[in-house]
């Protein structure tokens, strides 16, 4: 019976992770659109430098993503430490910003790939892809942690169920 229970709980954890990834991906897709549009507007309409445009676009996308992740993807997590959450979110997002725009800078200034297509691939495909993996890991590990005691409650419920099953045998 415990093997069935373990298999069932692993399946439930996999479902939970799949839902979390889908929501995170949806918020990320909106953030990608914001990032892409602002990046290209800053470069081609306003005339800012490439990396400056990238940093501005990434910052605006980070703010958009915080709202989406806090109020949709991770809406059921602990909200009691909002200052800590915001600090960690912007810290890890800042690391992602450096990854994303660092790759853009290396491509544009280091390798001399200066076309609009090359800049967008470096920033919005390669840089954003690597930064997104880092952000997903850091947000779920450090920023949007479960409510305190949720795991303890689940463990206690599991223990009580097992104890009840043992008593009926």
C-alpha cells in the first residue's frame, strides 16, 4: 500500500510541477513580449545604445513578471515576508538581467554581430533562455517558497492516514 501511496504522491508532485511550469511559462511569454517590444522601441525609435536598450527592456519585463508570478503563478505561497520576497526577486532577476544583457554585449561588441536580427537572437533567444532557467530555479527555491508549515501539515496528514490504515489491519 505504501508503494501505491508513494507513486500517487510522486504523480501529484509531477502534476504540481507541470502546472507551475505552465504558469511560469505563460508569465514568461508575456514578459518576453514586453522585453522584445521595449528593446526594439528603445533601439529603433528612441535611438538608445544596444545594451542600454536591453537593460531598460529587461527591467520593465522583470516588473511585469513579478506581478504575474506573485499574483498568479505563486499566489498560494507565503505572503507574510513581502520585503524579503521583493528583495530576493529583484536580486535574482538582476543576475538574470546580467546574464541576458552580458550575452548581448559579448555578441554585439565582442563578436561584432551588430544586425538587428543578431542582437535579438543574442538577447531574446540565447540570453533570455539561459536567464530563464536560472530565474525559474531561483524563484521557486528562494523567492516564492511555500507557506510555512505546509510541508509539515502534509507530512502529518500522511502520518495520520498511515496510522489509521495500520489500526484497521
